[in-house]
C-alpha cells in the first residue's frame, strides 16, 4: 500500500523534533531486508538514522561453528542436513564452506523442514543423520519437534548440531555497549523482532525497555508496518516514554504461542554459553538440551571441541552486526565480497545487511524527505 506508506512518512516528517536525533535499530534481519527492498530510507527525515542489528541467525554464527559443521559432515557414516542458506557461509579458511566440500566424499543435503530430516533418517538407517539447527526462538520449536518425533517413532539415527540462540541476551548486550561507551552513537529506539515475538510474545522485552529506558516496537514486515513502527517510536521518544508496543498485533500476542513454547522447553533449556559473531561470548544466550534429550546432541556424540581459530580480518561483518559500520563502509563490500563470492555471512544470508545493501541499495542515492516547518 504505497499511499498508506507515504501518508505515514508525511506524519513522521511533521512529528520529528528538529532538536533531536533518532537512532533506531532494526534488530531483525528481516526488517533490514525489507527496509532496503522497499527503499524506505528515502522516505525518512534526515534526523532518523537506521542502524542494523544482530538479528540474522545465519550472520551471528561464528566461523568456528561452520568449521565444526564441516568436520561433522566429513564423517563417512554421516548424512548432513542443513537449510540451504547455510551452505555458502564461510568457515575460517578462505573460500571454505559446506558447499565447498559438498559431494567430496560427503553427503550434504539441503532440506526445507525438519520433517525432511525424519524422512531421510527413515530411509537411511545405516547412517547417522545430523541436522544443522540454527536460528533464534523462531525456528527452535521445529527442531524440538524433530527430537520429539524421533523419540516417539523410535528413530535412533538422528542427531542435532544445535546452534539455537536467544534474542533478549543479544539485545541487552547491544544496549550495554551504548551504556559503557563502546558504540559511536546511542540507540534511541528499537524496531523489535516480530518473528521471534510470534513464538515468545512481547512480554519479555518489557524488562529490557524498563532497564535501558528505551522504547521498543514489535513490527511487521510490510512497508506500512515498518513506517507505522517508526512513527510509534518517534512519538515515544518525543514523549520520553520507554514501553513495548506491538504494531504487529495480527501476528504477535503478549505471551506468544503457548504450544510452540511448550514443545521448545520440553527439549531445550536456556542455559548455554555461546559465541556470537561480533558480540563475543554471551552467557545464557543459547538453548542447550534438557538432560533427557542430550543423547541427540551431535557435539557430545562426536566429542567435538570448539577449534581455536581467527576470523578473516578483511571481513567486518561483526562490526555491521553491532551497528558500528554500515555495510558499504566495510573495506571489501562489493569488491572482494559479493553474493556470488561472499567473504562473510552478512553477504550470504537473504536477511544479511550486506546482501540487502548490495541487492537493493548500493547504487542508490537516498533522497530524504524534507522536514516541514
């Protein structure tokens, strides 16, 4: 609805306070993609700056986890199943990825859902079938259902390489970087992650809004959704308010999806230390297996240890995820690093900020809406 979007943009332009600077973080990678796809930056006043956040699960996974996935896939008794967007994510070595070893004495398969993994396991009982599980709270229930169905159906050749991470700890870490001066500009408000909130609800974000005195608006993904969410943030900032508002009421409720959370927490517990690209090691920031289901943990089964390694220093994806750099400020953006030859995960994932800027924004000169009055 371009008319609605433009109408909201006019209201935003009227209501911004010329004495303020509005630094708004779109936390979710889906929002980053949509902002670029719809060219919404061109509709915003100069005083509104959009900052990218760490809300792309493919992007926040460090290279060491890709190296571990490649090690698992190289076992001769393994069929390694992954969502397709993980195939091209680079490991620690130049041009290394699951795609680079696919078919080279490996059996690596892209799957659309966890039910595909069940089917593959049933047809290949002589193989260990490992599922590369990634994502925030959004995708974790599907992984939990894979484990529960494997148990129910007596399928004993399924393992999970578990990389499910949690949104609130990452959001708190980003805001703590503001409070201790680690970031160049303070965040004024957050466009909250709607996909995550469809599962966990938006109640959990209230404590963050209170603790950091910052407004959060859970936003949908249409152009009009996001412009409405920016308007809601502008109004809160103008009024010195800091509450959680739910713009995406057609998909998100206060407490989320009770059934999805029931399955999730039957299998997982939020007690795991995890290394995030850009953010470092965060305590209690990932899901670990409940004791009953630890037998499905591929890391334990193969006694994997986290490899000592260094990220490729040419890639500045970590700084992009922290909102320190815009993608086009990365030293290798659109030169050594492109979607066809990605050097970092932010250029691989459809929700990655670098891919979004490359595909929709790198040649665009943004024409800002003039402030009125």
